[in-house]
């Protein structure tokens, strides 16, 4: 993770690399910030079979779960193991790299739970303000 010092150094150099569209961190952030990726990684406390992951993640489709697991495997977060069973089974587990995300993800999860009520209140207030302004010209709406 970029520290404020490295970010500051980049800014001083005039590059601001972390904000550039070609920054190598962008696709990685897209992957780990994806809701299904984080949910899958939360489920993988121990090696888990595909169908068990799917059962635990209400609302995920087989296609989306397959794509998510493939991206996580490609990025080195998850390892896929074919089981010598009949029919053949597959289980997934976190790699050491994937495990290293558990602590920061835990902090993000805790923050989300701690602030969910306040955020929901802000959302309802915003929605009410916007709804009461329907039909007004955009330049007259104060948000």
C-alpha cells in the first residue's frame, strides 16, 4: 500500500501515479473492492467447495461466482484444488496473499457495520430532498 510519504513523493515529482488511469494498482483495487470478491474471501475461512460458497452467498449467480473465483485465483488471492472424488469436486482456499487481506477487510467490515445506520439516515435524507425537488430546473436545486 502506498504510504502518505510515497504518495507525497510522487506528487512532488509531478507524477501523481496513484491517480493515473494506467497505475498498476487500479485493476487490483477494482478486484478486491468488488463486493463478491470480498464476500468470497470472507467465506473462505477454511478450504471450501464451490457449491458451499454459492450457498453461503445469497444472490450470487453461478456465472458471477465462477468469474470472481477465477479473477481471485489469477491475482494470487485464492488457490483452486481439484479433489479426487466421484464426481470430481473443487475446493478453494485463500493463499497467504489472500489471508493478508483479512485484517484490513475486517476493519472495513467493522466500520461498515458501525456506520450503517448513520449512512442509511443520510441516504434517506438525500432521497427525500431529491424527491421533493422533482420537476425543478437543475440550477435551482440546492443539495
